[in-house]
């Protein structure tokens, strides 16, 4: 996607899902992203408004979105995983020193 726009990881995952599940084309995505950049309309709604996905597919997208962690949850999970990893390394080092 050669648009001059930074996408969140969440948006990137959403667009990849739409490409895989509904065969949304790169051209369709570029159209949606141009309008998304200019308006406050969500990507799923733009996909539907432009006739790129059906109402049934839009419902599938919303269902998929409900199952995805949001950015803050993902950040918290990564922080927790990092803390656990450090604790395991620390515990492993102290066991091997004995």
C-alpha cells in the first residue's frame, strides 16, 4: 500500500483479514484508505459504503474485530510477557549459580 499514511497494526491486520477472507483488492484498499484519511469514517464502514463488502461480510468483519485485542491490550500483553521472560531468565541464572 503506497499511500502516505501510517496505519496502526490493528488496521493492517483488519485489511489483511479482508484481503484473505473477502478477496478485497489492493486498489479497493487504496480507495478506502484515501477516504479514511479525509473523513472520520471507519474502514469497515467505508468498505461497505463503497460496495466492496456486503452487509453479511460487514457483520463478519465486526465479529472478527470483537475477537481482536485492541492496541492497549496488546501492549499490556507484550509488557507482561517481557516481564515473565525476564523473571524466567533471572530464576534460571540463579539456579545455575548454585
